[in-house]
């Protein structure tokens, strides 16, 4: 399977991305992790992006696209799919990664959108800040990351929705419930994604499930 994850900070992208990757035995390509790894190793790239990460700003499209291109090429060589987490984050990246993937015959088959309220996201991120030591989990930077998500990342969701490849899940539910809904949807879709052309597909909105079962 080839899956993109689009979600605001704190929605559980990293957790769900890792679970999906394990379940489908595909690489988990998480741009934030890859960038933080460069920072930790103090590579030239890491030193160049550190300030952006600390401030919660997006790093340049060119840098992330180069990193992701390498990872998708590697997945292609290994004959595997991918879970791409953290990219695309704006319309330029969305178009660019689509072109890159097309030339490799590796375009995403499903785009997962994790949906959550800002208040809950801020609460989760600040709780995480007490446990982990991510330099971008201070309240000011968290609010900046959320604002960027709403301004430039969320608009790409409509593009995928119109293409009929979007699956929206309520990420306010407990982690295991979110994971079950994602994996069930993906397993049901797995045999179809290569047979049904995008033009004949329809997006799926599962965000009512949480409320329907009183899980909030
Ligand atoms: P979160 O979604 O919680 O903000 P990530 O680990 O996905 O966490 O991203 C952390 C930071 O890494 C972002 O705030 C940004 O600075 C940088 N980053 C990650 N992916 C991208 C991307 N596709 N384009 C630009 N910057 C990115």
C-alpha cells in the first residue's frame, strides 16, 4: 500500500503512521523524524533546518522534497509501498510529490486525514512536552504550528477529496480505536486500489463513528 498521512500536529500521525507501516510491512517515511535526525547528528542539513524546526516554521520545500524523493526511490527499488507522514504540507509540495511519484509509478493510493479539534491538540502537545523534550512543543510554537497547518496544509485535503482518494478519521478517539478504524478501512480498500481508477473512486468520511458510539 502507498499511503499519505495528513494531520495537524498532535493528532497522532507518528503513532498511527508507525502502526500502519508495521501492519502493511512498508517503510514509515516521517519527514519530521528524518529532519530531527539530521539535527541530532549535526549534519550540514541539520544545522541549516534547526532554527526552522525550533520556531515551528516549515523548512524549504526543496530540502524536504529531496529527502522524500530519496526515500520513495528506495521503496521503489525494494518493491515496497510506503506511509508518508508529514509531507506534503502545502500545495507546492503536494503537486511536486505527485509528479515525482508519477515518474516512479509510485503515487499514493490513499490519503488518510486525521481530524481533531485545536483545543484537544494543544492539550496533547503540551502534555507531550512534559514527557519528551521536543524543542517545538512550547505553547507559543505549538500555536504557530497549528496556524501553519490551518493556513497552508489543510487546504490540500480538498484536492485529495476531489480525487476520491481521501479517508477521514476522527482522531479525538482513543489511539486503539483510531487505529482499528484506519486499518479496517485500509484492509477493505487494499484489493481495490489498483483495480479502480481514481476517477471512479469516492472519498470516505468515517469521522461520524466516534460520536455515533459516544467515544468522545
Ligand atoms: P508535527 O506535525 O507535530 O508538527 P512533524 O514531526 O511532522 O510534527 O514536523 C516537525 C517539524 O518538521 C515541522 O514543524 C517543520 O518544521 C518540519 N517539517 C516536517 N515535515 C515538513 C515538510 N513536509 N515541509 C516543511 N517542513 C517540514
